[in-house]
C-alpha cells in the first residue's frame, strides 16, 4: 500500500493504494488495488481496474448475475475512524465513541507523546498516530505485536519509515516502559490492559513521564473490580484529579415521521376490528366444515358396518345427499369474499408508504440507531505533575 494513505489526502485511486470499500454501513473491506485482480461481493464482481483511476469517494457499479441489475460499492480513502470499522480484529478494540473522548480528555495534539499499552489490534494506535507527535505503543503478545507492526509499516506509521509510531514487544507490567535508545518523556498514557495497576508503578521510573508538566493517564477497563484496583494504584502512586467515566455512544438519525390525526387512529381501530371479526368468522366456518365432514364420515362408516342389507346405491345417494348440503354451504362461504380489501390507513398493515411520500404529511424527527457498535469500558482518568526535585527529596535526606 502507499505509505502515506493514512496521513495525507489524495484525489485519485492508484495501483497499490489501500482503499476501503464501503459495501454497507456494517461492511467495509480494506483492499490493496492491483491491476488484474477482482473484488468479489454477493452483489457482483468488481475488477480493481474499474476502480484504479477513479476519484476517491466514487460509486462503482457492476452488473449482477441477474440480468439488468446492478451492484454498487463506494471507494473510500482510509481514515483512522474508517480503519476502526474495517480492521481485522485480533482483540477487543477501542471504538471511535471512546477514542474521541479519550483524546479530548488527554488533551492530545501534535506536541503530545503518548504511551499506549497494549497495542492489540491497533485501532486506537491509528487514531493516536494521526493526532499525536509521537506514539510509543507496547504489546506483549509476540504474534500480535508482529502483525500490528506489519500493518503499521504498510500504513506508513512507523518512525523508521518517517512516521511517528514506535512499537515495542514488551510485558509492561513486569518490565515497564523504558526504551533502549531514549527516554519516553510521555505527556499522556493510555492503558488498555487486564491489570493496569501492575503497570502504573512503572510510570514512576525516571525518563518515562515528562517532568514539570501536567501528565494525564487513562485506564480502559471493562469491569468495576478492575477500576477499583486501578484507583488504589493511582492514589498510591501520587496521581490526582482521579475521575471515572463511562461512554454511552449513540447515533441519532434524522428521519421523517408521518403525521397522523385522531381520525387515522379511529380508522386503525376499525380496521383492526374488521380484520379480527373476519378472521373469527372464517375460522368458525372452517371448524364447521371439518365437523360436518367428520360427521359425514362416521355416518358412512356406521351405515357400512350396521346395515349389511342396504344396497350400495342407497348408501351412496344418502352420503352424497347429506354431503352436498354441507359442501354447498361451505363452497358458498369460500366464494363470497370474507376479507374486504381494507381502505388505506396510515397505521395499517400491508401498505408500505415511502418515507417522505408527498401525498402525506411528515414531520422531521430524530431517531436513535437500534444497534450500537460500541463496546464501552470504564474510563479512569487521572493526572500528575512529575517533579523530580520533590520526588528525590525524601531519598536525598
Ligand atoms: N486498545 C487496543 C485497540 O484499540 O486495538 C486493544 C487492546 S487489547 C484489548 C489489550 C492488549 O493488551 C492485548 O493485545 C494484550 O496482548 C495486551 N497486553 C495484555 N497485557 C499486557 C502487558 N502486560 N504488556 C503489554 N501488552 C499487554
């Protein structure tokens, strides 16, 4: 992929670009563009050649297997937020609802150096790399660390490729954050670890946090027992302004809702009653038909068994006679339409009125998304001014 895809904008899709293909809101696929390759979806096949050379944001169409139908995709330029929605999950990830709040609370910007542990799937790392001056991220799972490093490399984020991110394979709870070649001098810390309380004391090591400047920390933990232990560790290690927050991210959609009058409400009640009555009547008639046929069958059986002397012709006539009367009744029932086609009512079943149809009145409303893509954890924030003079005083004495 082009190295700078995540860090700069470009207008036209080129070969080797990593593009994000938007199939639907819940289905975005990262694909590297190569002449001669295809992108297959259930809506049809999209040759990469039909995408290369088009402006980012284009809608691309392809004819589906069924004649005269078209499938559509949109080709988008990667951003950190879209990557969060499309990345291969190797762990639980931090979603944008949380990351946007975290970055705001940690006051991150181009002058910030942030420590992140663990890297996980690199969802937050991408957002941090876009915003911060430097990202020092740590992951103790070797395979996961390598996969993340490979992805960061492909996205042009690594410091060794003129990016701003350094990934270190390290168990920060046991070995801390110290780098071989430099001091971290972090202005912010983000810990998404099962046991952040074991990592917090390592932040006291000289060179890890910036001196004489307010440094902020955020610990991301899904359960309250973890928060409890984190609070204790933060207090014990001199962190202040401790606060716990939970994000409940929700999307609100702007929609139109049909304006309904009292008459409409009365009509729906009438309609429901009509449907109910018609249903009951139909069921009664069905039951009656079943009973009549059962009676007819049992009568035929009795006659066959008991009157051995009765001629076959007589029996047939009798059965036909009784059956004919009942059948006629039932046939008449079936022929006369029981369910009147209901008149229009805006609440009614069976009518699909397109939202915004100019034949009806609409008002603008906001609705909440039914599915919310946000695994929230508790966010524990704290801050500290790490003053070396004050910290060393007791030892000096
Ligand atoms: N924030 C990440 C994201 O947005 O993709 C997800 C982090 S994931 C939930 C937690 C990661 O921390 C895992 O990959 C795990 O291997 C790593 N981890 C757990 N304990 C660690 C430790 N002591 N040192 C370094 N990494 C650790």
